[in-house]
């Protein structure tokens, strides 16, 4: 009887160790694939992957401070919705937009209302800012909040210190170097995605609206979503800089949550920073890393 107990114990121990070895082998395989793909960026590629259900993680250059560009709009949206939940604003509150809010930048909102001088709800501004990555809508919301410092303070207060918000979109457009003051560690961004995806993080209405506009993001179709199976539900926010005279692109970024076929969720952040390669290659780096992570998590 005693020998049978010991035999069962060692069998169980073998199975546990075997599972650990298999898990490590899978992680190492994914890490090798990420490392191989990242080399093509010829700049700094940073990757953070977090399975929201199993809590498995993978980090590559996860603590590098890299420019966010429009990825910061995810945090701005969270901050606005938090203020709505506090009662400071309402989702359908009207905000006046004057032509003085306009400047030379990417803005479907401005293009639709060239004359300015109109009212629009915070709900619509959030949709423009997140789903369409509208820069004018972003700065109007920041002005409504009381400035970018409000975002910096709030995001740090919820336990995500490894992100910095210093400049709005207009300020970033004035000088190449300003974009580097809005930096993030990709590990911090997957942590933020994890926090914000929890049902009790915001009110039910705010939570539903945040992830609705994240799912409706139309920018960066060749990035995280690019190689995933058709119909895969992805909630994401992109960010992209211009290219300087030296041919360097400061930021080609995408962060988001991928829904797996088993209903579980994978948070992922991929930044391609200070890269001399063309846009097709930069976006391919993001899409191939996302697909590798998706395949690994689906096993």
C-alpha cells in the first residue's frame, strides 16, 4: 500500500514537471519567434503579452521608454469616462467646437465641419478620438478635462506609473522631440489594458462604451488585426508618427485585446520605435508577432 502511494506521488510529480517543461518550451518558442521578427525593425521593438485568463506573460524590451503617439488616446478615454462616472461630465453632454480648435493635423471631425462653431457630445468626441484617432477631438477632450496633467495623475493613481503624459497632439506637432515626452513601457500598457477590461473598473455604461469604440477602431488594419483569422474580435488602439528627414519613423504602435477562439482574452502591446524600415515592414512586424501570440495562446 505504501509503495503504491509513493508510486502515485512520483507519477503526479512527473506529470507536473512535464507540464512545466512543456509550458516553458512553448514560451521559449514564442520568445524566439518574437526576437527573430523584432530584428527586422532595425530600431527598438518592444513587446508585452499577457493572457488575461491564465496570466501567462511574455516581455521583450518591456521596460523601454518609447513614444506612444496616439496610443495615449486610450488612457485619455479612460480618464474622461472616469470623470463621467464621478459625475463631473455626462456622456451626452454637449461641447462647443470653435474654429480656433482647428490646426493642420489628421482630423475627420474638422474635415466634416470645416466652418467650426458647432456642438458635439462627449460620446461622439470619444468615438472620433479612439475609433478614428482624431487629433482635434483628442485636444478638445483634453481641454475639457483641464489638460494632459489630469490624465498623467489619474493613470498613475490607478497603479500604472510606467507611462508619462506631457503633451497634447498640437504640442507634439510643433517639434519632433516633443513626442518622446509622451512615453510608455509596453509592460505598463498591457497592465492598463488588463485593469480597464475588468467589468468593475468603470461603471457598466462607461465600460461598455470604452470597449465598443476600441472594437470599432478603423486605423491600423494591417497591424494587430492584420493576420488574425477573419472575424476575430479585437479591441485596439494604434499610434503612428511621421518620418523625419533621416528616414526614421519614431513610432508605429498598436495595443489591444484579442479574443481567442476559446473565449479567453490576450492583451498585447507592440511598439516599433525609431525604425528606418518602410511602413509595410513595420506593420508586418506587429501583425506577425500578434499572430504568433494568438497561435501560441490557442494551443
